[in-house]
């Protein structure tokens, strides 16, 4: 009988670049537990997607080693697949928002123990122009600034590099005329920054008290530097939607397009995403993932 295999998929560029070392350790640990596993290296996104597509029907379980972007690549492939292996996640990224949301340990040993314990949770995701949204999508000035951060600086300085770039370059940015619409409503606004998240966590922090069913959309129409403390306070205390300077609502399907002459870029799960227009939808209970039993 042909038993389906366990695979380790890793991105050697994630976080501090130690994902390959972790992948080799995981394979040895699984062998010690009587489990045979193989590894798939993400040399680049295009090659990784192709290999995953070709081998996806052989997967019983897929362990992703990397950051939110690595997990995004895997789930993007699964959006177009009829096979859905159970996902294990060993964080090796810079922010690890998904892991923090689901209380997955950030160190390899307890993260692997979490997988071996076998407790599973159905995970909700979003989809944008055929790409998965694991944690978040952003566009506007912050996305423009974030897309200019180099990978080596991201590895070296972590989240701090985004904060530094934001304070340095945000005064040069501006709002964009944007339309949001679906079958039920239409909204036009000048948007300085927009965030869509799949949960009430962003950047590894809980920014909303409640986690309702659907994508959480929050937009900032105009940046006022004297309001930065206001934005930060509400975000850090989990009460972002209490801020009167923001527009927020939950959605399950939406189209977003720009009226600007220049292209508007996005950032999905920490990596550069598509340019507007965007067609976004919600996928509840999309995939089973190993999470701690205390969730």
C-alpha cells in the first residue's frame, strides 16, 4: 500500500535565514519518532509553487518552516488544489503573526511538539486575485514604504526597520482615491492607508477586541502626524475601532479599485502583493492546522 508522505516545506531566506537548519533537524526528529519525511526547498516562489502543485497529492501532512509569507505561498497553491493536507507550522519569520495569533510556539522544539500532539483547528483565510491572505493585506502609503524594505535589512533589524522607514518616509506620501464595492454597497474615499486582516491580530499583536466572522477592513482617510499617538494607543490596547479617525467594517467579498493615475501597490503577509484593482473573498474553515490544545 502506498502511504502518503510527510513533507517539510521551508524558505531558507525566512527570518534570520536558519530555516534550512531547522528543516534538517525536524526530519531527524520525525525519524526518531518513526516517521519518514522529505523536504522541499523554496529556491524561489515560482519554482516552489510548481513543485508543490506537482507533489501536493502525495502529502498527508505538510510542515511549513518560515514566516507568514512562506505559509501564504503554500495556501495559495492549496486554493487551486482538490487536496488539502493538514498544515503544521514552525515559525522562522520576522513577525510570525499567524503563529502568535494561534499561540503556536516560536521555538522549533515546542513547535514540533505541538504538531506531534495532533490537535487541529480549522483556519479561516482570505483570497486576493487568486493569492491567499493568511494574516493581512495592506495598501496605501505604509505598503509603499514597506515594499522598499530590503530582505537583508528585514532579517537584520526585524520589525524595527518598518517603523524606522515609516517615520522617515511617511511625510512624503499621500492619500489615493479608492472605490470599495460589492453587490450590497459602494464606497468612495481618499485613502491614506488600508488594512484587511483575517483575524484580530496584526504584527503579532491583538489590535481588535473581537474576532468576528469575515475580513476586518480598517482605513485611514487622512494622516495627521499629531494623531499618531492616538492611532498607536488604540491599536496597542486592542481598541482600534474606537478611534474616531478611522473607518472600519467587516466584509466577506469586495472589489477595490483606484482612480489614481499611478499604480497602487499592496503587501500581503509581509511580502509585495498585486497592484489594484483587487477582488477579495473570505474562505471560512479553509484548512486544518495543528495548534495547541489550549486554544
